[in-house]
């Protein structure tokens, strides 16, 4: 049971990292919607994933 919990924990962080990389990639490769509002929106979406990867709750 402890092994399964550790496995789920690791998979959670891998998924958070993949979503973070996806958001970062789409942040720098935008062709339209280049305003500051969209930059703030991307930052607001990226910060929770970054905090989870750094073990900050």
C-alpha cells in the first residue's frame, strides 16, 4: 500500500511537470493574443504547478 502511495505521488509530480512544460511552451510560442493580460493569465496558471514541483503548498 505504501508503494502504491509513493507511485501515485511520483506520477502526480510528473503530470504537474508535463503540464508546466506545456504551458511554458505555449507561453513563448504564441502568435496571437500577445497582450499583458494573457501574460498574467499564463503566469497565474503556471505558478501552482511550479509550487507543487518545488514542494511548496
